C-alpha cells in the first residue's frame, strides 16, 4: 500500500453523497487508463470515506444505496473510473511531461518516414509537436492523443505508421537458434529450405528494425541476407518468390 502522506483523494459524488478513497496518484491514473497495476499497492487505506481528511468512514448503507455493494474493491474501482483524482499542480505537470515523453518515444519507434523507410529522430518529433503547439492531456486516453498528434505531424513531416516488411535468409548453421529471436517480433511467415536454410518474413516498426538486424547479425556473425519488401501488394503466404 502507498503511504497515506503520499496519497491523494479520489472522489465521486453519487446519489447526492460524496465518496472518497486515498490512492497513489500515479498508479491511480495508470489504472484509469487501463494499465496493469497492483490494486493493493494503489490503495492507501481499505476504507471509503465521507471526508478523508477527517477520517469519517462511509456507512455501509450509503455504499449499498449508491453502488449496489459494500465490497471495497468494487466501490474503489468505480470511484477511480468515474470520479475525480485530486492531483497537485506539480503532480499534473510531472505526469504531463512523462506522458509527452511516452508519446514521443512511441511515435519514434512505430512511425517512419515513408520516403526513406527510416524512423524520425526523437528531437525531430519533439520539435514538430512544439511547432504545432500540441498539448498533452493526462486525462485523455493515450491512443487517442497519439492519433491526434499524428494528424498534426502529417502536416509538417512525411510520416506513416505502416510497418516495414523485412525478409531475412539465415544460413543452415545458424537457423536452429534463429526462431528464439524471430518470435520476439511479428513473424508473418517462415519457410525451411531442404538444406536447412531459413527464410522468414517479419513486420516491424521502423524504429525496431535495427534491433532485429543487430540480433540476427550477432547470431550469424554477419552472414545474413536481408531485404525490405514493398508494404503493399505482397502475399505473405508465399515466400518462395523472394529473391534475397
């Protein structure tokens, strides 16, 4: 459990009454946005209050009337999802900055310049977001804000969220260990040749391409053949036609 001195109030007004719980501010926001958190760590005290500052606990009758249950976890989750989390200005500022970094990193990894097939550097994305005066809202879903950011970025940068299709050919002496690497990524198809050579097709974000190639080059000591394929118009069910 979070210590009470570091907790904030989450409050919900329902059926004409106020219901308050004490929670970790960061974990409460993560929970609200669907991220996995340990609920026991999120909560400071297993009580629903009428006034958390005064320590006045809500009567079970009030809980049952408003929520249809007196079970603490069920009530607390409703308060977290439907109520207001009382954050300080500093906490809001820190959360907004962290969420902005998360958004920039996500776009840098998953988006690319379709003219080059390479990811945009983080600084380029940050500069463009600054030019478009993009503001992070800590209460809005992350995916929703990514889409809004991309819509604005497309007016300033050539940018696409399409993944790269990469075909790799791994010699027989290394192919046995290759699946442990390939299956960490989005493996679309793999074909084993009669001589033990492995040909595989993967789809990866532009920002992940180098990680994949680094791992495979390390495995094969550089004896690796690779080709970036056209994103459209390729039949992933058939690899025999690939000339690597």
